[in-house]
C-alpha cells in the first residue's frame, strides 16, 4: 500500500499521461501537424484538475485510515 504522497504522485502522473495522449490524438485527428499536436498535448496536461486529484487521493487515504481503525477495534 502506497503512502498518500506516492498515491498522489501516481494519480497525477496517470492523469497527465491520459490527458497528453487524448490531446495529441484529438489534435492529430483534426489534422494538426506533429508540432501542433504536441502543443495540444501539453495544453491538455496543463488543464489536468490537480485540486480534484488531491481531494480524491485525500478522501481515499482517509477511507483507508478509517477502515484500518475499524478493523483494529
């Protein structure tokens, strides 16, 4: 089981990879050149909702803590 910081880092990395792939693919399908598609991918990464990821990971970590406390009781 990962600590909260590692979980957050993994969630951010995954979200960035998914955003970059989606941004590049959509741009390429719309006919942008390679450089334009890369710019679209970078733009998509910049739009990743970091605050939502932090909240999701924090909520998941809090859930794990309460589950561990319940099972220890």
